[in-house]
């Protein structure tokens, strides 16, 4: 694991980046972002926040 990784829930990432959770879910299903299961709650999926932010910011359609 890299030092600058910040794993957060999809919901938290969506809120912080002002996108819908379903948008992040689609990106994960298409393999564009990494995910991992939360070790404490198997219902929760985590995403690496900096990776998601960088991907969205590289899109000309993403307005923050």
C-alpha cells in the first residue's frame, strides 16, 4: 500500500467529489477504479479516493 492512499467508502467519495454513488459504481464495474471490501463490514465497498479524484478531474465533463 502506498503512503498517499486514502481508502474511503463509495458514498463518502461520491459526497466529497459531488458525484452520485451510482457513477462510482459504474466506474468500478468497468474496471476504471480499484475497489476493495471493508474488512469490518462486508456490505461496504471502499475506493481509493485520490485515484477516483484524479480520474474525474481528467475528464472534461467533470465540473466541480
